[in-house]
């Protein structure tokens, strides 16, 4: 169980680092991707496009490094994935013909695929958070 | 403080989350300052913005392409589905555009190349006369489009 949690934590951490780096390489493109969802006012696009990729990278690194921050990083990544999934669902409900923008310019896959992937990600993040929670309980080994 | 004592683990997690969020601000600010591909800042969306061909092709539908070149050039060849808005035949051409446009539509205007002004003029005129937003001017114009068609 511990081994599986460790492998999953490193895999998810690396996935979010890659996703963050791809978006951080071209924040103007990411701002356009966020804009395509038609959910946010114009003034919010640039700050979010500059900030979110770095939050993903830092949280991903914290997960990989297995430092004291890994549970907090996991909670942040879970919260971000919930918000991203909500945006994808809203775009699907409005029949927007857009790409998800989840992996920068490399994400040309349809929204329905992004939704399925996000649901799998949410399940993995949720399971990992539960497993981390058990480890963090008093008397349990681990926690850093 | 009472809460801190009541749930120290929760407060620790909360502090760590706050710290991670603050940490991400540092590279984000640096990127806003020096990144060559940093996004444009502003409170309000510019009435007319330039757009690359790659970005224009990724705009969510519906999108109307507007050919701002001379009508003869449009008749020879144009972007598939484009509407001609030659300024010298403005009154006759505008109804075609109005008929095609609906709320939420993005408009991409092009003229011959990066050097021509017709696309900017037509884009601004559309914004001014019809009070619509979401109008883009294609960087590189028709030449950029043609260049992308080559194998």
C-alpha cells in the first residue's frame, strides 16, 4: 500500500510539473486558452495564466520531493483539479468547441477526453489524500 | 490561537497551503516582468487585438473571417467561408456580415500582409459602427494564411 502510494505520488507530481512547465513556457497562449472558456473577466486572464502554472510546478515538486509540504501540495492540486474539471464540464454543457488547455499548446484533445482524464486524476488524488491522512494520524509512521 | 490549539494539524496544513501559494507568486511575477511570451495586461479587453494564425484557428466557434482586401482579390481567392468587406463597397457588403454575425461570435479580419492597414481599419470600423467586441486582426494577413497552406 505504501509503495503504491509512493509511486502514485511521484507520478502525479511529475504529471503536474510537466503540465505546469508546458503552460509556463507560453503564458500568452494559456491566457487565450482560459479566455476560450468564457468564464472569467479579461483582467483576470493574465494574472492567472502567469500564476497557475507555477503553482502546479511547485506543488508537483513538493509531491515528488516528499517533503513536509506534500499533503498540503496534494490538497492544492486536488482543489485545482476540481476547479479545472468544473470549467471543463461548464464548457461541455455550453457546447463550446475548444481544447482544454490543460497541457498548454500540446493539449489538442477534445474536452470529453479531458473530462475523463480529470475524473481519473481526481480519483487518484483523492485516494492518495486518504492514504496520506492515514499516515499522518498520531501513532502512524511517516509524515515527512 | 484557540483554534490553533484545538486543531494544530489543520492550522499547520493551512499555513503550508498559504506558503505554497505565496511561493508561486515569485516566479509568476518574474515571468510577468521578463517572459518573452507574457500575456497582455489590462482591465478591459482591447476593442481590436492582433492574433496569430495558429491562435485564430483555435478560437472557439462561431468565428467569422472577414477579407478586408479589394473585392477583385477576394474573388480570385480567399479564406474558405470568409466574407468580403472591401471599404470601397462597405454599404453593399456590410449586410452580409450583419446577417452572419451573432452574439458571442469572434471576428478575424485580414488584409494582404503585415504591412497593410485595411484589416485594422475594417476591424475598428466594425467595432465603432456595430458596437461589437471580439474582433481580431490576423498577423501577417493573407500571406500568413497562404504560407500555412504550403505542405
